[in-house]
C-alpha cells in the first residue's frame, strides 16, 4: 500500500469508505467505533449481515454475546473501541439469504494496512483479537487460537487473543457451550485486570 499514513481517524475512515471493497459481496464499509485512547480495542473478523444493514460493528447475534461477556466482566462497551479486520461483509447470495463467507488470507492482507493505522491512531492499552482472522490480521501470520490464546504482542501493541463470539453460537451441545462461555468470560476478566494494571498507552 503506497498511501501515506493518515494523520487522523477521520482521514483514515474517509480512505476506507472511498475504497472499493476487497471482498466479494461487500456493501458499505463498516467502520470502527469508540473513543480514541480507549483502554481496549476489540478486533473482529468482518461485519455480518446485521452490521452491514445497520452500519455498525457487532450489533448482530455475535455482538449480543460480546455485550453480555463484557457486562459480566465489568467492561463498559461504550468505553472500548470496536472494529473488524475486514471492513466489508463478504457473502454469497442464496435466495433471499446472504451467507457469510470467511475472508481469505489475501483479503485479510488487503485490509491490514488500514487496521494497523487504525490501531496506531486509537492507541489502546490492549488490542484484543477475537478469533483467527483478527489474529492473522494483527500478527501478519496465522496464529491458531488453541495454542496462542492469551497475552501476546501485535507489533508495538500489547495484545490478547481469544475466540470469536460467534464460535460460541455454533456449539450445539448446551454444556459445551456453557463451558466455552465460561472460558470466554475468564478471558475478559483477565483483559480487565491487564488494562487496570497498565499505565495509559
Ligand atoms: N462478526 C464480526 O467479526 N464482526 C462483526 O462486526 C459482527 C460479527
């Protein structure tokens, strides 16, 4: 990417909004939301159907899981910065339904420069990757969640890797789902402790 680094989040968002989607489907660009200097930046994979319709990140079913876990961990979502690795919804149309498609590594790379500038401009104490696509985008290499869950570094940013909230929604067994939720909540409690200990970034 040859663009010079934007000086403000507004300038960055303008570049993202004006760019062609880097994935098939891809309606509007769904931009990151939250305060600059937020303690925590949460990075998801890409907007889903609901997010594309409403134009905000994590407002659909995965967002509800995120809202619940953050509330239970005592983290105020309004004070966190929430964004995605890929800014457009990648989908295939089947009848009336738009079916989510996972972005390829090449597509994630296409958006990576923007995500890095976004993290530099937001400058959070901790960057949290929600799932493998976010971890790939932030680290620049594949980091399987099982082996890498927990504290890490993404370049100059302190980082943390956990699962994507939608992975909990896909678990059919109720007990296994509850167990996965407990582990997810433990991650968010740890995240809260980590940011409370760190001086402002
Ligand atoms: N899944 C994501 O990764 N991001 C969203 O914004 C919604 C669902």
